[in-house]
C-alpha cells in the first residue's frame, strides 16, 4: 500500500485530517508564547538571556507526529509554507525504520498553538521557533538531534543550528537561502517572484485582511505555482494544507513579518560576529541563482563550512515530489561525522 493510499484509508475510517500512517500524535508543551528571552543555549545546553514579562507569557503546545524507536538516532523534520508536518509523510515513514522521527507543526501552523503576535515582533522570530524545536526534542528525550527543514522550516533549522550548536548534530535545508541573503538577492523586477515576502512584511492589519478575503486562492496559488508534479500533493492533502492555512492567517503573516525584521537583525549579528554552522550541512536547492543572478553555493558556504550543496531538478515541494532522493541525501548526511568534510 502506498503512503497516499494509507492516508486515504485513514480518512475513510473517520479521521477528518490525514496523518502519517504508523506515527503517534502528541501535543508537547515547549517555550513561552511571546518569545521571551533570546532563546539561545550556552555550552551546557541551558537557555541564555531568559526574562519574564512583556507579553502573554506561558507555554505553548506543538502538535507532533512521532515514529520509530525512541532509543534510535533522533531526526526532527520541519515543514514549509503553505504546508504542515504532513509534507514529510514519505521521508518520515522511510526514516522511522531506523531512526526516532519527530515531525512537528511549527508554532502558528497546523494543529500547533498560534499565540498572538507580540509588539516586540519576537513571537514568530526564528530564534523563538528554534527554541521551540530544541525544547520539543528535549521533552521527547533527546538533547542532541539531526534537523532537516524545508522552506520556512529550513529557516528555523538554520537558526537552531546557529543558536544551539551543541544540540543540532546535522542540518539539511531544502530550497531556501538564509534569511539575510534572501533579502539581499531580491531586487529589481526579478523580485516579483517573491511578492508574498513583501506583502506579509507590512505592518499588522492590511496583509491579514487581504489574504483573509480569499485564503484558498492565496495559499493555493503557491501550491499550484511551485509544484512541478501536482500529483505529488493529492487532493486530500492539498485540502488539509489549505484548511490549516485558512485557520492560521494571522500567525503565518506574523512568521513572515518576523523574517523582515527580527530575523534579519539576528542573521546580521551572526554574520558580523563571524558565526557559522559548525555541523555537517546539506542543501538541496532549485536553480534560483540562474533566475535571480546569484551563486547559491557561495552564499551558503559563508554560513556552512562543512557544506554539501546540490542544485536539483525537483520542484519546490521536493520532499513530496522526490522523497526517495531527499531521503537518500538525508541518510548520506547522517552518515557524516560532526565537522567531517563531505566526500
């Protein structure tokens, strides 16, 4: 039975939302709702710069699909936009044969909590979301883990690797540039491809109202435009993505807004300090550089000295369009030792 058939069968047995077959679903309490503190870890794994006050406070819960042997090597998979943890259904099922696989919905997405955006803009900063992921892994028994992210999830993974280098053993990024570089290459008329980045960077109010006027048209536009193999996202999965996004417009916009402000500040500080990703890193990426006029590998190498960079022919939703190839690349990454140069 294929994974698509398993998902369809699961829905036919009375479950409204498709799930990753064979995975248990848990709600795990992680960090503060308002992103208090700087979210980074010191050499002992303790969070630094924590403070109280200045927002709603309190913990939030992440929805996570968990599969495989809890004693096996842990791998955390972070989804992109406009999706949920379900985008990893094929890769996760394969990896669960010999890894402990954790697939959360990021804060603000899917069935995870969606705290109101605080005035300081840190609620959906990637630093805050990265701290969520470290707390999630720790709650599930893992102080150290491998991390793979797609799109928005990749930005969270990058920030986790920078802020928590003793927790993240290996890092894979699918089809993004680090935030600071992304904004620097978006210029002139070629930047029209990223119109949504500019729309959702606007102050609260207007972008939320515009998107909420027809959310299925807005989010569906990207599912259609970015897919080179539309059949890779079957109708029930597509409907689940649209439903999840429809119910999360303010938090999705807040996530993107943070990438135009707080995330840029954090990246700029790290670049200025010469900070880099110390773990082995693999990047799979479409050839955006040819269209927008930049050398993606060169940009990535400034952040990741232990880099394997591959330009691939798959579409943006590569974990769904080419899951075998993505899984193989991830397994190859996991076989590398910490700080080991790629073969």
